[in-house]
C-alpha cells in the first residue's frame, strides 16, 4: 500500500499541501514500542467524536491549525504548519510500531508536542471515562495523514483500486480471495480488453513495503528469448511484493 509513491511511476508528483486528515485513534503502549490500533475498532460514534474534537480544537488553533469535523474518524486539518510536510499513510502504520513512521521534519516537533498534550488532555476526558466503564478502547491520540485526492488533486491519468486493502488488514483470506475474483471480473477484464486494442495501459500492484509495475513491451526476438530463458513467475512476483511485509 505505498500508494503515496506509486503514482510517481506515471509522472504524478505528490502535493504536500496545507490540508491533511486527522484520525482519532488508540496508541497501545508496550514495553519497547507504541502500536497504533486500527481506528475502526474504536467504533467511535458521532457524539463521542464531536466532544473529543471540541476539547482539542483550542490547542491546535494556538498553533495555527484549524480542525473541523467530517465524520467520526475523519477530522479535516488545515494550516501553514502542514505545508510541505510528508505524512505516512495511516494504512501503513496500523498494527505497527509508530516510531519509524513519525515525520522527522523540524516542524513535526510541534505535532509531536501536540500529540503529547492531547494524550494528557484525553486521558481523563468524560468520553474516555465512559468508554473505559464499558470496556472499550479509549481515544488517546491521533494520526495525521493525507488522502489520495489531497496528494494528487489534479490526477486524471490513473485509477486506484483499494478493494484488497480492508480484507488484507483484517487477515481474512476468504474475503481477500473474493475481492481478487471481483477485480479479475471487472478491472482486470477491462485492462485485458484495452490491451487487446493496443491501448497504452499499465498495472501497478502495491504491498505494504513495495510495488511491481507492469506495462506492455515491444515484441522482439530478444524479448521472446528472454521470456523463453526466464519466464515470468507469479510466485516470484508475489514474493517480491511480500518481502519485508510485517506479519499479521
């Protein structure tokens, strides 16, 4: 899922603008690391989300950041502090130690301070007190990231299919297989038809750590000889994608 970078293969450059998404989340503190739990597991409702947002807004406004509500897990953030600041996709960080994914830019220190302040502020918030009484995860932090339309606002030359993402994160092989079958019957069939009509197409498969990019090559005796000596192996291609991917 390095979707932030994969479109660059087609010449699209990401825009690290002044807008981002803030997702309320739970950081699970362990002995040696802090892990970001999947935000959907919070089952945060609108009333809870709005109460938490109302509590943190004044602190962000002091640093020139405006935070507005869009949905329980999506708060829109705008401000000069974010301009030019690379942010890791939340899909990459879920289930992982957050440290390698924290931005290292000088201005990111302000965000780190805000995260520390929010952890203290939210610790005794009534919403979290109520959630704790019900045995539910507390909301003790947030993650800043950008959506694809924020990163590539003018992109029209490529389509992104995220059908496999949720099932992969849930480690559900059956649903993951069904999602592949759906892609085979829809997107892949369209690509195959376009290929038969000699259209200029390409396909990029992304994993957590890498990607593989495929596009038609001119048919020549050298290509035919190469394929004969070293045919394309699906197993090798999948292994290349899964190299370095964290275990579920």
